[in-house]
């Protein structure tokens, strides 16, 4: 992109870029000075056409080329002082009456145009920055939500793991208690029911339980006498 077409640049920088382009003029010592004066007529003609067509950048560049050529570059030509150039007087007149006034006029138009474009650029830039900030904020919110959900899932998994561990410990304790009870009551001795009545001399005492292999207790044999 040419400097003068870059709307992100300040207006003054864009105009300076055009002036720099207009000052890029080279003079060949082997070309007679008079030929450059004839080229100057064509430069003015083309600058006028560009200006009328609204292409003020091109016109401004050409007027600056004209000024640079005849005020700075051509006077350094080795034949400039000795050559007889009838067009020289007309060229000086064009410089005073056309090139300088038109260049100054176009400069003002360009600054006005570029100021407007620069203001529009800054408006659009601000809109883009605001849109980017909104997008960034939304992405940040989504990331925070994702992290929150991940933390909740992790906490839930840890709680489930902890509850599972508690259940395992509880089952182990219950199993220990069950085994203890089985062991205790599986070897306990229990007396006859009347032994558990208060006042009985055997109250509170226990008699060995019959072994499952022994069968019910036998009555003493009856007396035969």
C-alpha cells in the first residue's frame, strides 16, 4: 500500500509521502536541458488533467515534480548556464502562476480529505477494539465457566471417592462387629429359663448349652425299687 493510501497514517505524514514522491526526480547530464523544459510542458498538462478528474494525489505529485525539476535538479546540469533555452522564461512563469499555487491548493484539499479519512479510520478502529474487547471478555467468561465446571466435577469426584471410602470403613467396622457378636454368642452358655428368674439361687448363672451333636439332655434313670 502506498503511503498516501494508508488511512491509518496521520494526514501530515501522508502529504509528506506525496511530496517525497514528487521530489524523486533524476536529471541525466547527457540529456540537453532544453529537452527537460519541453518535458515540463507535458508535466503541467498531465497535472491539470489529473486535477480536473479529481485525482488530486497524482496532480499534487506532478506539480511537485515540476517544482523540483526546475528549481533544484536542472540548475545543477552542467549545460544549464550556457544553454540557450527560450522556454526558460515561460517555465519560470508557470512556476509562479501555476505550479506553486496549484500545489498549495491541492495540499489543503489533501489535508482536508485525509483528516476526514483519518477520523473515520479512528472511529472504525475504536469499534474494532471494542468488538475485540467484548469477544475477549466473552472468551474469558467461557474459560472461567469451563474451569468452574471442571472444579465442580473434580470436587464431586473427590466427594464420591471419600464417601466410598467411608462406606468401606463402615462396612469393615460392621463386619468386625458381626464377627465379634458371632464369636461371643456362638460360644456363650445359657441356662434354663427358670434360672433367669429373680430369687432363684441359680439366677444370673448360666449352664452350658448342649452341643448340637449331643442331642437333648437325658433324664436320670428311674429308680427300680
